[in-house]
C-alpha cells in the first residue's frame, strides 16, 4: 500500500486518537499513509502517530466537515467509535471522499433502535427488547435487563438492571446521555460472550476471527479480555454474517458482539468498524491477515476482492489472547513492565507519567493491553493474565498532590 517513488502519499482523516485507534494509526504510518487525526483530548495517545493533530471532537460533525474540506484528503475513517462512523460516512459523502459504507448504512448501524428493527425484519437472532416509554417506564420484560440509549454515543455505556426498582433511574440516566431521548430495554441473555471480527468485500462477508469475550461485572459491558479461538466459532460466524448482510455492510470491517444463549448465538450489537480492544492485532497474530491494512485500503476506496481476505497460511499459534489493563485511580507516577515473559508479543501502556486515572467507567478508562500467544487458547489466556498480574502501575492520590 505504500506509495511508489514520486507518488503523493495517500491522505486519510482519522476520527479518534484514543487507545482503540492506536493499531490502525501505527499501520497507517507503516503503509506510508499521511493522517490528520481528530480528538478532543489534547493528550490522546494516538496523536504521537499523527501527521497533523486536530483538537476537535469526533462528534462535532460541522467542525469535522470544515476540516475535511480544507485538507487534500482521499478518505475518512472512524476505526473504533460507533457514533463517529456515521459522521465519517456523511462527511465523506458530502465531499466526495472514500468511505467503506454509505451514509445510509452507517446511520442504520449507528442507531441501536434501527439496528434492532433491521435485524428483526431479517429474522436474525437477538435478545427481546422494548422501548422505555414515559416518566414512569413500565416494560413487559422481567429483570435482569440491559438499558441503553437508542442512538450510538460514546458518552455512556449500557446499564445492568437487576430489579424493577432500578429501572427508572437507569432509564433517566440513559436519556441524559442520549440525543433523541429514546431508550431501549433488552433482556439480559445468560451465556458466554463472543465477538466476530469480519471483513466484507464485494458483498461477501468473511469471518476472520471469532473470540471469547470476558467483560467486567462493573461497569457492565466493558471488555477486559478476549481469547481466540472460540468453541462457538462456526455458529457465531454464521449469525454475524446474517446480521452484517441485514444491515447492508457490503464493504469494510465489521465487529459483531454476541451472547450464546440456550438457542445459540444472538446478536448484542454490530459495528461497521474494527473492534476497539486491539482486535485487528489479534486477528493478524492469529491468521496472518493484516486487518488494519484492509481497513485502511477500504477507507481509501481501494477495491478489494474476497480472495484477499483469506489467510495465506495456517495459524502460527494454537491460541491468542488480549488482556486489557486497569490502573488504580490517581496520578500515574511510573509503570513497571516485566520483560521476557513467555508468549508475550506486545505490551501497550496508553499514558505517560502525570496522567490522572479515575475509576473504570467505560472502555476509554482502560490503561493498556497485553497480547500473547500460546499452543492453545487457554495457554494464551493464562499468559496474558500472568503478565497483567506482574505489571505495576504506581499512582499517587490526586488530593495529596494538590
């Protein structure tokens, strides 16, 4: 993908400079792609990889459009943010720039309500759900329930409701962070979580890796680890294919999260993007397929054939795992990272000394990640867990420093 001598480097607008964008930004640099990177946080870790830093919120569509119009660009991409995928698609369409999916498809995927409706119309397995109506919401579904905003937003995650008395507060909280006031209430499926990292080319969906997903109990839904391969791979991949096709994702990456209930895999949500927990790096280690490179090519409008999505060789490892790190709250002073641990391929620490960690509330509060491989899935998972236990974040109390 790197430009030939004398050619202008491809130029890409990237929405987001957080931890979830690091792998793609590294790949862009490796492929010789010039990047203008947007994030409202001046200290976002991905800015060190940007050719141009743009301090602007990825949800500020008018500002993103003005910026894109002022730059010589070839495409736009939102690698890891659901809400920003629709922004990227609309801006690209207005300015005649490349983007993997149309604005109509991006908007469908970005709306949790419209996504649920489209999956239902296509008969794709999913949890039962309702819309919470009124100041005193009353729903037919029995707890435990999951409450979430109907529009995709990075400002708040889903809430777990274990009793009817908790429902009103959860609905009110979701309405405060949403844009349209619509709140979905869904049944909580009892079963393991699975994710499918896929890619579509010319309308053909290819599941690249199916992983077991391990989430925190609190805050609900925040992933702390993933491990490949999953025993549910075949069934989950087929349901993911049906979901992606029902939503009209014909080209580019997709990330499908499922729970395996008694009836089989059911779709929790689909994103027209890469997974934000270093999923693309896991895919490359497991299969040899450069998923970040594929996503970049799609964002630049370069045609891809389904044959390019097949692994050229068998897996080099029997198992691969990612563990996301959580630091104790406080001002980061130092981080101790042990070296030479068996199977550990990479360790990322997202922030430098001086960063203030708060309690874990959302995915962006995670502190780093460890990627490891092993002869089996369980060995890879044990290796990332062992490495994570030996990493020491030294933080100081914020009030003590003040």
